[in-house]
């Protein structure tokens, strides 16, 4: 049996999803997408996992979809790959837990698109980001034309997509693609510290915040405000809302239970 291209490890409330094709700079093929979907599903089911971190190797988060697999593909093959990748990415984007892409080295094409499905992107200053698909005669097919232009300005997204140029971490941070950039040696500690801030928050409120924001992006403002109201009201049925407000009034730190 082929070795695992996506590894999952659970540690201190964090589900670590690691791309594991270092010899191909973690290029995404059908097997990687399927294993990514399985890993995300496992994180969804494990109550102990509160935050999910996706990462690759020092040289590459992911250098894109596997060009070897696509080179001789016909339209049917492309559609099949599209379905598999979309399933994994939808599952990741709508995972009801915070997700962080921890990026070192290349995050290109489908790799950047996977990172765009995460709630946060934190990178080492050696990171190189881009959507070079146009240089291969295609366009981003894993959400890049949609998610990037919803995250940053249309014209900045268009520049990356239509020139295919790669940019360094500091420029990606200025554009708002990255939440922060740190020294490569400090990357893991920075991401863990950030994850621990999230883990301290009440799980149901985190879930509600993510649902309201993700769903809200897809609908009109008015419908989004209704989604927010539903999520807001639902939280008044949780123990953590009672605890959070009681703790405030008693001038102490809340002790959240995640329910
Ligand atoms: N696909 C397949 N193999 C790759 C890829 C890739 N995307 N990226 C790197 N590799 C392989 C190289 O071929 C090489 O393999 P080998 O040793 O067998 O020759 C190995 O990884 C190491 O790479 P390099 O020797 O090229 O390393 P360098 O440091 O010289 O260069 C680069 C690093 C700049 C990242 C270079 O490898 C590169 O340009 N890679 C391709 C980047 C790219 O164009 N990515 C976009 C791909 S298209 C895409 O992502 C479409 C998304 C659609 C997703 C949804 C599907 C429906």
C-alpha cells in the first residue's frame, strides 16, 4: 500500500495535519486530497481536538497540484480531480473548529488554495506564495479565483492570478493574505501560542462565530444578519454563556466547559 501522504497527529488539543510528499514538495494529487478529507473528518469527530493546524515541510507547505498527474489529463480527469479537491476543501472550510495554515516555503497554486480554506495563515519569512496556474495554461481550480478575491481586493487578486507571479511573505502579509510573518525558527512556537489563545475560548461560541462568518460571506447582508442572530441566540442555551457572564460579574476568570 502507498505510504500516507497526509499525516494526522493529536497533541494538547491540536489536530496537526501534515502534508507528507516532501520529494514532490507536497504536490497535491487525488490521493493527497482524499487523505486530506479523511484527516479533516477525523478532526471533526475528535472532541479533544479544538484547533486544527495544517502544515508541510520546511521547504514547502504545498507547491501546488501535481503537474505530473495533470499533464495528460482530459476534461473528464480534470472534472474528477476537481470533485475530489472540492470535497476536501469544502470539508476544511466548513470544519466547525478554527483552522490555521502554518506556512514555511512554497504555498503555490492548489497549496495556496488549501491555505485559503483555513481561518488563519501564519508564515515563516521564507514563505513564497502565488497562483502560477496561468503560466501552465490553466487557471486556479481549487477556489483561488473565488476565495482570494473575497479575502483581498479584486485588483490585487487579479494581479496574482493573471500574472502568475510569486510573492514573498512580507508582501503577502501587506496584502492581507497572511495574518502574520515570523522568523522560521519561531514559526511553530508562534502558531502554538496562537492556537492556545483559541483553545481557551468557549468552543460553542467559536463554532458559532465561524458559522456566522463563513455562511454570512455567501449571502446578502440582510440574510447574513439573520444567520448571526440565530447563532447569537443559540449561545444563550450554552453553559459557557452562563459561566462567561457570571464570571464577569463575579470579577473572576471564566471556567469554560465547551458546552
Ligand atoms: N507538481 C508536481 N511536481 C512538483 C510540483 C508540482 N506542483 N512542484 C514541485 N514538484 C517536484 C519537482 O518536479 C521536483 O521533482 P523531481 O525531483 O522528481 O524532478 C521536486 O518536486 C522538487 O522541485 P524542484 O526541483 O522544482 O525544486 P526547486 O526548488 O527548483 O523549485 C518550485 C521549487 C519553484 C516550487 C518549483 O518546483 C515549481 O515551480 N513548482 C511548480 C509550482 C506550480 O506551478 N504550482 C501550481 C501547480 S497547478 C495547480 O496548483 C492547480 C490547482 C488546482 C487544484 C484543484 C484541482 C482541481
